C-alpha cells in the first residue's frame, strides 16, 4: 500500500466521519469500496474461496480507523472466516492524515495458539516491501499444513466447562464429558475450563469469556459449542443470541446419544418424549422473521405465530407419546405377570453406571451376543437371558440402561417403563468399573438413582468389574473394603466367585448342603 493510497482513505474517513474500506486484489486493483458507520464496516459477499488446499481469498482489506484502536474482534473474525490475504487498519490522525498502521495475516502454525499474526507501523513504507512474494510463500506453507492435517469424521466442537465451588472433581467430570463427546461422534477441538464463584446468570461463563470462545471457534473452524452443564432456557436464549454458532448443553448431548442408540420402537418413543419435554420450554424465536401468520381462510385476527404453532404441535405430540408409553407399560406389566406365573424363576437385574460392563457381563455369563461396546449408553432397551445353575436350576438375568451422574429427570421419567423391570427383580447386581478414577462417586450416583426409584431396599450384590486393568492385590483390597465381588467380565472363568455369591443369596438352603457351584458349561442361552 502506498502512502498516497492511505492518505486518500483517511481523508475520506475524516470528511464523512465514517469508516471507509477497500478490498484490493493481488494486482493492486480495488475490487470494492465499503462505507460503514463510525464504528464498523459491513463487508459485501466476496464470493467463493479459491480452490485448493490452504488457498487464501486473493483479497486484502484496507480500512480506516477513527477510534485509534488496534485491530478488533470483528477484523480478526473476518480475516479468519473469509480467508483474506491480510487486513490493514489505518488510524486517522490530526488533520485526517494517517497516524499509525495495524495489520494482521493468517499463519500456518503458532505456538501461542492464535491462527494469525499482528504487527504495526508508523508509515506505509514500513509495511512489507514485497507483498507478492510474502503472500505466495504464506499460501504455500498453509497448503503444506493442510495436507498434513488428518480430518476426523465427527463434527468439530469446543467443550466449555464452568468450574463452580462444591461441584464434582474436575478431572472426573471432564473425563466423563470427553467420553460423552466421543460416544456422540464429536471431535473436541478444545476444552475450555473457567473457574467462577458462581455461574453467570446470562452466559454461564461471562460475556467476555464467551466472546473469546466464539473467536477461538472461528479460528479452529468449529460450529458447535458444548456446555458441560445444563443451561436454563434464558441462558440458552442469551448465548444463542450472542453467537451464530450452534449451542447444546450436557442434557442435550446425552439425549443425542440416546437418539443415536435407540433401536426398538418403544426406545425411540421414549427418547422422543424426553427430547420434547426438554426442548419445549426452549422453543424461542430468534428474530421477528420467524413470526409468520398462519391464520385460516376467513378467520378473524392474526392467527398463530410460527412459534405458537410449534408449541401447540409439540404439546399434541407430547400427549400422544405419553399415552403410547402408558400402553407399552401396561403391556409389559402383563408380560412380566405371565412370565412370573409360568416360570416362577428368580430375576436378577444388572444395574450400574454407564459403560461399567453390564452387557459384557450378561454375555459372559449366558454365552449371549447382546450388543456391548466401549461407549456410553450402548444399551437402551432391556435384554433378558436365562442362566442355568447346577442341579437344574435357572434364573432370569436382565440387562438395563446405564445410569449417569445427574441423569436428566426427563430421561428417568421417559425410561420409567424400562426401569420398572427392576421392580420385579429378586436381586440386583450393581456392576462398578473399579478401574475408573472416582468409581466411588459413581457408586453413590447409582445408589441415589435407585433410591429415587424406590429400589434401594432391594437385595444387592456389589460387583467390581474390570479388575484385570488394575493391580491384582489392589483389586482384592478394594473388593474386601467395600464387600464386593472382584471379576473381569471379559474372562468367564473369573465369574465363579460371583456365581457362588448369587447361589448363596438365591438358593441358600441348597447351597449349604452341597459344595460351591460353578457355572455350568452348558449354560443356556435362550431368550426369555
């Protein structure tokens, strides 16, 4: 940029008291002139990005600056989002002459984390003397970095975690949130933790921090923000109004996982019911453009707005789902009653924190092939199999949906028909992943949910699973300390002690008259 060009720009800005900008191509031709207000320029549509890995737009923005401040968030956002070659801000000094130059360009890598580099000068002559060579080399390096980047299949997101006094241990909570994100298929580009004495009533993390996060999201090509806590409707409204990025909270993330994993008809109904109950209070209109009139022909008055129509339809669907799930619950009660009258077999229900290994244990004991994955909430529908003991005795073993800390109430209510299976259980097997940090806190979370379901009085055997992942002596000591049975669900031979414990609790008199029973090799394995 020549000094003459900068002077003409600042003179125009001084005369109009408005920001003036120019989009200039690499040959020095002015493609667009933009007139803003006293504080901001509004850039026109600059067309599609040039093809090729790491290619920049081929345009640089040169603009005046009436406030005397360096490049702001809007400038850096435009630079990053539009892939401009550079942005130069020329300060309007006394008499309208250029006083100072601030400029920025993108960089391929920066140890500080930012994706641009800024500089300043007192005259146009102090700027880059050979911009053409510089921009060609920069674009080549950006292309090389793009080729080295491994693209992930999942959507990119930033996880935001406000740490408040009296909350759970940060390490355990972040570990669980990362697992939730992995299960949902998200790729976490970054995790941001902010320690606060209390949550901000509007933005949870504060407006300034939210602006930093939005800018960082633009730098890292992220379009989804995931809050590691639950957002109140007013907070969701304020955050979505402050950014064009998609925003979800912890409950929505869990609901999304449930929606992905629901395969049975009633499971899909339960997930949809939970989603509707959660989203109904959050049905808001972001702008007046959504307030369309939908009155009928010949009708009086303005009719319903689009928002009111959505709410009415959601309420109608809510009532339909609740009625349908009541029918399913009644059918299950009849099925359980028939099964109880016909078989009169003891029922064991496997409960525990999500991904503790419940489905793996069911498969190991009964030689079944129920879906078991190293993901949270892989099991949503109950699965029952028969387990045969020696002396021709059998029990029904049932797998259930996993629990989680602060399980959303809407989910508990939606899956009530599923969890009613636990009412008929003669014995609960509480499976715990003892290899996980903070497993005792997870035990307490499961017991709290059982207490909320009025099932805490049920007989229970504590099963410490995944003992093969920790030291053998440590596993034995932990099991003795908590009165648990130590096993590895992946190793069927390690379940003998568990079978013995079940045998004693269900068939105590018979077990007292004979040696300890081991799992029969021909354990059956037909479905109930």
